[in-house]
């Protein structure tokens, strides 16, 4: 009886420990979930409530491209905050209300955005502001020696409705952080839509419209950033091969592999040992 009780207790303890969520670095674990403002971002210019909420909108748009404003009664932008202060906001995506919190430490420093809600901590509720600026690559991934097109939509950069306008944006890669200053050109008079091509290379230096790349590329305009991956030809061929298989074959593979995945996770989490599994297709 004692042996059974001891085994049951150990199993329960193991389950509780393995199921516990870990707090972020620098945060104390609490019984009730609390936001952890441990990762800070700096600004070279003094931030305002408006600029902060524009950054909220950019941050939200990365993961929720079709987000909408909620119908909350928002606080007034003109009411000054005594810093440090916590700014909260909410938005709607796919019918669900999502929340964000950020701790404004001083004029030049603010915490990372938190996917959390605690109304008691909020000093002010402000709406995310969509500044109308969009920036994107024309593909999610490119080959190392391929060509990509960056598009920027910014009506404020349409300076002369009778002329084709242009301006420079910063484009860089994981290999070349300095990157290039790319001139993008308005596609038509008074359109506010600008585009330019970037030629990727793996052997030359970045210059003009050529960018040295390895795994990823970025483009930035007015703190709006877009990202795309660089993939090699073998990865691209493998993806094409997988996509050409039938749905029935893909489902069969998932069923065959599922027990091995579960065993691997259980052993690694339970006794802290890594397991290497050799998987073959069932005949």
C-alpha cells in the first residue's frame, strides 16, 4: 500500500512540474498570471502616446493582418500620464477580442508588448492607430540568387500628384546587417504605391540594388518592417515534392509517426534523456 501511494505521489508531482508554465527571464513566478515587463525597447526620439499606439498597431498587424478596432470607450490622448505607466489596448480578430499591455518607463524606453489583460494595472486604455503604411515582399521566400520586389504603400510620400515620386528605404539581411539604401519608385502618378526590385547574391558584397543574403531578408520604412526567408534549391524541391503527394498519403504518415512523437516527448520530459528514433514507412 505504501509503495503504491509513493508511486502515485511521484507521478502526480511529475505531472504538475512538467505542466507548469515557465515565467520569462527576470520574472518572479506567481500563483495568478501576471504580465512580465522584462524586455525593453529604446527609442532615439522621445515617444508620444500617438507614436506608441502606432507601434502597437504595427506589432498587432504582424500576427493579425485583418484586425479591427474594438468598440471600447477609449481614454483621451490629451490627458498626460505620469511615468512610469502601463498603457493597455484591445482589438478584435476573427470575432475574438485580444489584449495588449506595455509599460512606458520613460520618454525613451518602453517594455515589450504583453498578450495579457489585467484592468487593475492599466493606467490608460488607448486605441491602436493604423498609420496607413504598408510594406511587404512579393513572396514569402526566395532562392539565394533570386530577385525580390518590395512594395510600400504610403500616401504621405505622394508629394506631387502630377509626378512620379521616390524615396529610399533600408533593406538588409542576416548576413549583412548594414544592407543597402534602396530607392523605391511610385508605380503611377498620385498612387502612393512604391516598388523596387532587390537582387540577391551569396558571393558578392551588397551594393546598389544587390544584397548579400543567407537565410532571411528585411525591409523597413518608418518603423514598419517586413520579412522574407531565403531557401536553398533542395529545400524548395522537397516542398514541391511534398505538395504533390496525395492527402491520403500525408494522413497515413501522420498516423505512423504519431506514437513515436508522443514517446519522444514523454521520455525527454519525464526522465530528462534524449531518444533517437529510426522511423520507416509502414509496408
